[in-house]
C-alpha cells in the first residue's frame, strides 16, 4: 500500500500500455516496518547505534529493530498472502506482476527459491530490475532470472 510501490506500478503499466488491467493492493506486500528507526537518516542511526548493529537490523532474518519487524516477521505476513491470493492465480495460468519492496520481495524469494535464513542475508535485489519466475504446471520453480 506504500506510495513508492504504487508509483512504480503506475510507471510500469503506462510503459507497457496496460493501465486498465486489474490491480490488487495489499499491505501484506509492504516493506518491513523499522519501528523506532522508521524515517531516520541511515548515517545518524549508524552514529547512534554503530554500523555493525544497524547492519544486523537491516540484513538479519530474525533480529528486529526496536519496535519493528524482522525479515522473519515480514516473511510471516508476505508468504501467506502469496499462497492465498497470488499462487492460485499463477496455478490458473495467469501472469502476475508483483510490485513491492526490498524486504517483502526477499521474503518471497526465500519461499519461491528455497533460500535459507542464513543465505538470505547475502541476497541483494537490484532496484527497478524485474525478476521473472517460470513454474511448471505443479508450481515447481523452473527458472528465476533478472530481466
């Protein structure tokens, strides 16, 4: 539901001349919440808490920033939404475009690509670069690639 994702979607749909296709919005795909750190300047946060701690909050799977969500929390709201709403559409043969944020996308990558909590720490998603998933008729992942 965050504006940045909606703006990105609008740009994509205008570019591919598909502005009338159905759009489903859901907060389950929002960026993880950073709690007490939300909206703070990264440099000031590093000065206050130290670079190592900030990196742990940003990249670890299970560690929450104060008052915020971990990637695990984000996984636990994003993946059930994917399974309930998106996966049935893919199974029905539809092409689905998911426009979301870095951590909700990392959570989906964990699920779709069977990435472990330890390995996801190293996953970097390039901004604005689509990732195409191809599945067989049983939703087994055949291929995942950046376009």
